[in-house]
């Protein structure tokens, strides 16, 4: 959610969030044009292993992350930012922040797989 004051210029936080949303929209448009996630994320996308479909007030993922640029470690438990795209074959997910390559789903998930 972006907060703004109609009387003031948007601040740096607003601009940063707007840039994240613009990056998400660009990826949604690329998916619509048929560009595969591999072409957008490359080899740098972190792996989310033993993942589940979680929910906050918005959908997200939780699982064991490896290769995350801000949350280092192998098999580190994390919860993602808002989930915006999930491939129907459950191999790729795009959150507000980044792409994830999906490994094995957890034994119990909210998915009908």
C-alpha cells in the first residue's frame, strides 16, 4: 500500500515503492507477451524450497530460501513479499520484490496440486 498526502510532494519511500510496482507491471506485461521467467530472472533468482502458499492479508509464499540477495544463507526460512504471479506448473513465482524459482512444495500446502 502506498500512502500519500495530497498537499505534499511524494517522498523517497513513495518513489521506491512506485519503482517496485513498475518493475512488477513490466514483468506482468512480459509474461503476457510470452517471455519466459528464465529470460527475465536469469540464473540469479533465489530458490524457494519446501515452499507453501501462505496468506497474510495478501497472498505470499513461505519456504526455505537459497540465494536470496538480501536474506543470505542456504535453506533459510522466509516469508515473501506479496505474491503477484504464480506459474500454473508451480515452478515460478513473482512477488512484489522479485522472481523465485520454486523447488519442491511442502508436504502440506494451500495448493490444489
